[in-house]
C-alpha cells in the first residue's frame, strides 16, 4: 500500500465529522448506497466510501471549478456540466472535498436559509 492510499483511509469519517458540524446538516445512506449530506431537503453532495465525492453545481460554478482542476464530470452524466465528481486520493483532496461541500452549503444557506428546527 502506498502512502497515498494510507492517507485516504478514513476520509469518509473525517469529511463526515466536519460537514455534519455545520448547522442544519444531516447525513445518511441514500437509495443507491451513497452517503449523502443534506441541508433540509437539499443534497449538498455525497460520498462513495473513501474514494469519491459527487455533487451538483450551477453550470457557471461548475465550469470555474472544472477549469481549476478541482472537479471532473460525474460518471453517470459524462460530458454534462453541472454534475461533478471529485476523486479522493490524498489529504489535499480530503480538504478540497470539504471546501466543495462548504461551497454548496453556503450557497444553499444564502438562498434558502437554514431549515427550521422541528418544534418540541
């Protein structure tokens, strides 16, 4: 096993710990086995184990991130801007996945606010 492979072990747990610390974020397994992060009814992105993150972005944002080399096309939607994939291979990728999810979180909060807490 290479150092790179060792560096990503536990990436899912580290990303989940950070992202679920943000107000209003809930996490759980989806219908297709992905581990998703939701803010209310909106998914801000999801993980496939320790090796990949998928998320949707507005096309303008997607193109900017793609040109920066931070994302690639989603494997289910090849050649279709808006749906993104990010491979997780090292610690830098873990940190950038967190930053990409934060980008979607901040956009959702700015547009829709935080979800309301259920009354107790």
